[in-house]
C-alpha cells in the first residue's frame, strides 16, 4: 500500500511496537491516529511520538465506539494494544483478561459496526504455543499457552480469526517472537528478558540469566516487525489468518546477554529462576517464518549485532526519557 494520505489507526501507539509503527506510517505520509489509554504498567511513553504530529485519543480500545466520528474512513488498523507481561498476568489474571481479551472483543465489535470489512493487523505472540514440541515452530504447532497472558492473547486472536472468517473484518494475526529496539520501556522489569538485558547493559550492571542460559530465543528487530505489519496491511484477504514473525537466527540467552554485557562493559550472572518464573518458562524457542515469507515476501533482515548497536545508540541519546536516574 502507498500510505500517503491514507487514514490509519494504531492502537497501543504510545507503546514500544505501536509507536515505532505510528512514526514510520507518519513518515510515509499516512494520516495516523493513535488510540492508547496509557495503561499503568505497560510501555506507554509520550516521548515515543516526540517530533511527530500524531493525534492521540486517550481511551481504552474497548471504548472505540465513542470515537466513531474521529475513526471514520480508516484504510487500515494496526492493533498493537495489549499488556505483554507474562508474570503480571499470573499475579493478576483478571487485569490481563480485561486488557487483552475483553477490551479486544469490544474493540472488534466496534470496528465491525463502524467499518465492516476493515483491514486489521493484530499483534499476537509466540507465547500462544506454550512449551515447544518441536523447533523451529511453524503455525501448525499446537496452541497450548502456559500462562494467562498466552491464554488471553490467544482468545483475542481467536476473535480476530472468527470475525475474519465471517467477513466482518479482514484480519491477519502476527505471532511475534521477542521484539527489541528503540522505544522499549526499559524501566519496567516485568516487560521481559530483552528489556532487562538492555537496561542492565546501559547501567553497567551485572546481567542476570535465570537458569543455565542455553535456552534459545530468536530476537527480531523492531524495524523488521514494522515492515511485516506494513506489508501485511497492504494486502487484503490473505490465505492464512496466522503468520509467525521471527528473528533471523536463534541464539542461546547466554550469547544474547554476552553481546550486551560486552557492549555495556558488565558481567553476566547465572541464578536460579525466582519464585513464579520457572512454571511459565517455555525453554527454547525459535520461529519458522517461512509462511510469511511465502505469503507476503517478508524476511527479517537485521542481524542481532546490528540491531543491538542501533538500539544502544538510541538509548544513549535519549536515556533520560527511558532510564531516569
Ligand atoms: N514486545 C514484544 O516482544 C512482543 C512480543 C510478542 C507480542 N507482542 C505484542 O505486541 C503488542 C505491543 O507490545 P509492546 O511491546 O509495544 O507493548 P507496550 O507495553 O510497549 O505497549 C502496549 C501499549 O498498549 C496500550 N494498551 C494496553 N491495553 C490497552 C487498552 N485496553 N486500551 C488502550 N491501550 C492499551 C498501553 O498503554 C501501551 O502503550 C502487545 O499486544 C503484545 O502482546 C509484543
């Protein structure tokens, strides 16, 4: 899609992935609207949109119908709103249910009423697969989430699939692996392992790894994820509702931490899983992204060392907005 002059909505557009997407869309000439209620504990940061003239509707996505007038005429919806913390979901499952499931259903029903058939790209997660039965994971791997976040995100993805099948929306669900890059909320420890590693590296503090560090992850750089979303939204009625989005290579956590420790001049420490973390650990994960490559021609292009260098450069320049002293 040529996004020039196109009206698009980014939910969760004050957060990490949504803001990178919103800024890129604005650079491409789109008329971007963000819908984000700055949920406490999530990664919303007004600074993420600094320098861009992007209007923000400050409300829960579940209340989208209230803003029908402002949301009229959307060409595409990038549905990035959500709570990503697995550990928070175990501590407060009902909060996670409200944010990731109930609000999503209300939002989709509002879209159906306001703009039937609208193109929607939804940010789902690798977490829906649970503990891998084989690697790399394809879309036909069984769905068996092991934490509330995965269960609720899967329910929301099912709503997208259902309304896609009925033609009420034209939805694609991207199952994202661990994403990293500029605009991550580094100051929220519950947001995941990569944010923790970057924060420690930038602070010159020891990087902690839970367990032996041989668990694999395939981090994907944010610009590649934004490319996947933009390409996806530019096509209609794709033959597959679910598409995996993974990084260019699987690396042991110890190697991922090692790259950051070297950049930050800090050490790595191994420790036992803290209370509550072991039961929701999935072990090793890596993505088979061949379906999205065949469907829309997307492949991750940013290798981990290059992505790390760009990410650290960003935070060194904008540190006070992400890691206030
Ligand atoms: N970051 C990752 O590694 C990753 C991996 C897999 C999937 N995802 C998915 O991608 C999406 C975006 O993740 P992120 O890393 O940008 O998270 P983030 O916390 O940085 O941003 C999420 C944004 O959504 C907003 N939000 C949450 N619930 C809302 C609601 N009900 N109404 C309005 N706004 C709401 C928050 O205020 C926040 O600004 C999430 O849905 C997440 O599940 C992220």
